């Protein structure tokens, strides 16, 4: 069973027999190996064919795959590398030192070698870094039967066949034919009569990977072509499985950066790596906490006269923080999906301020009623809570939208520790507004 194999992988990976491995999907083998050391990974890969080993390594973290290949015998490493798709091979060798990288590339077969070298020239987080050069291309003058035969002839050389890309001289992209359209077309029809020449979802090699993901989601395509800017020369395609990885990585990165953790931090990272990525933002958080403490210290006399204020302060700050984080989550998601355009910033901040204001009225009425009874029917305390919640939640709504939009405007990652900055503002503002109102209304 899967569970038994999982247990076997963890306890005695070197004793697993080849038939069991052949029945195990490569993505499962990759998941198991990511929890092992390099020697254990080598023991597993020895029991696989070159093609099976290539599939498993392609599913693993590129850094670990590079370490495993580096520890292998040269002949075996060459065999596996030549079975790996060019885009995955480029990701793996990019993790190596320059000398090792050049040595591995030099061992590749000529076609693979040139493809990998070309892919390494692009930013890893761009369309060029995501694409594979293995695209099925046909000339426009073929008929349907000839195109079908062309697909059959090339099927073993390409990883996926979703669309046929119709190209002219120097590989210029002219149109695209889906496999569905090809199969439903009449025998003898020319390709240029059934191809879609009005192309959508075209990407350029320097496009950011988030833009590519948004384009694929917008058009619901399984693959997108990547063309050279200006010449429209087809360079490769980006498939949906690569975009799924991008979406997962971007979502994880935004979530972790939002709270000051490392963008690519993993639970299995060493203690030193985890501490190194987190402590700078914890220091920032500490400094902002001292700012909030300084505000409370300045109202020491007020708190001494009305001790109950100390009990209600966390309520106001907590509600404001939660309201701000609701807005922050929506704003960052909207930025990531491209829903916010030029000129939207000010109206959006105003709208979120209004939402915070109305939420503050509703929550403040409930909070004021609670404070009225807890304070022994003290109307001034209830009014203080009501007004404080209205003002702080309105400010939190505005700030939750403003922070990520401002970071984007100055070309910084909107998710980078936005939560820490928001918490600092809502805490300090919440304490100040509440205590100042208390000074005016109660004392």
C-alpha cells in the first residue's frame, strides 16, 4: 500500500525493490526523496531507469536535484540529464557553481545543450525562464492529414502536445491550431484555413511570471506561446503545470513575506537559516512595539485615574488590527491578480476607509454596549469605546489599502512585511485615539 511504501521509504529506503518503485508515481518518489539526504536519494535512483530518475528529479526542488546529480557517477548523471526536459534541466544546473554548471551543460546532447544555455540567459521568474523550447510547429501550407502525421512523427521528441503552432520564415508565429480543431477538421483542409490567426495570450521572454499566470487564467489556455519582442519569432511555450507551480510559489511567498518570514523559507530549513531570515523583521516589530509603549506611557496619569482603561485598550487595538488585516488581504490579492490599475489607488483607499467607518459604527455600538455594563453603566466609557472603534477601524481600513499600494508604487513587493507595518500603525493609533478620547470624555 501507499502507506506501507511511505513507511519503508522513511525507514529503509535502500531496501525498496525496483517493482515497488516502478509502480510509484514520480511525484511521490520526489516527495519522499526531499526528506532524505543525498546518499539515500542516490540509493533510490539506482533502482530506476534513466527516464524514471529524470521524472523524479524534475519533480524535486532544483537545489536538491543538483546536489544529487553532483554526487552521482559521471556516466549516470549524463544519462539522467539528457532525459530531463530542457526547462527543468536549466532550473537544476542554475543551482550549481559556475564550473560544475559548465561541465554539466557540456555533457548534454547538442540540441539539449543549446536549449539549456538559451534558457539560462533569462530571469528564472520570467516567461523565458519558465518556457520550454519544445513546441510543435508546422507550416501553413500543410493539409490536415499531413499535420496529423507531423504530430505523430514528433510525438516522442516533445513533452506535451496541446496546440500546433503555425510558423512562417525564421519561425515567425502566424497562428495556432488546437488538437481538437485538428481532429474535427475535414481531411484535406489546409492548415491556414483552420488556424486561429488572431492570437491571444502572447507572452514575451521578459514578462514577469505573475503576468503570465494571469494571462493563462484570463484566457483559460493549457499553454501559452512565448515570442521574441518585435520579431514575433516563436521561442517556446509555457504549459499549465509550470503555471500551477508559479501560483503555488507566489501564494506561499506572499503569505510568508506578509508576516516577515523568508519568501522561500521551508519548515525543514536549518535553525540558522530560519533565524537569519526572521530576526530582522522581529527587530522592526520590537521597535514599533516600543513606539506603542511610549504612547501608553505618555497617558500614564489618565490610566492611573481610570484603571478600567487598561482593560479596554487591547479591545480597541485588536479590533482595529483585525479590520486592517481584512483590508490588507483583499488589497494584496487584488494587486496579485491585476485587478488594480493606474488611477485606482486613491478611490480604493477612500472606499476602504468608508468600509472601516461603517464597520466601526456597527462594531462600536456593540462594544460600547458591552463597555457600558462592564464599567458599571458608565456612559462616558461607552461613548469613548464607540468613538474610538469608529475612528481606529476607519483608519485601519485606509491603512490596510494604502500600505501595499504605496509599496507597489515605489517598486517594492506589496506583501513584504505589510502586516508588521499595519500592526504598528493600528496599535499606536488605536492606543493614542482611545486614551486621548478618554482624557477628554471621562476626565
